[in-house]
C-alpha cells in the first residue's frame, strides 16, 4: 500500500478499501490462525489486536494524506 493513488469519488475509495483489506488479510492471516491453533490466550489476543490495529491504520493513513495535501495548498 505504499503506492500513491488518487481518490476522486466513493467508488475509488471503495476500490482502495477492498485492496487495503486484501493486503491486511494477507499480512495478518497467518499470525492470527497460528495463535488460534497453537498459541496462548494472550498470543491470540495480541494477534487479534494487531489485526485490528492494521485495519485502523489503513484509513487513518489516507486521512493523514488528505491533511498533508490540504497543508500543501
């Protein structure tokens, strides 16, 4: 998700959100599944929290980019 994209409308944002979700799922899936299968309750909680944080960080990164763009104008 390091590539810059331009969002002009809701459809663009929706497509970005789908791609972001795919990337987050790909990055976090193994850790969460492993913790669920073999880990302790604490490890499972940590893996779930990491997934939740990744989901939270994605739209906040877009928002931060919007703020940076507004400051440049």
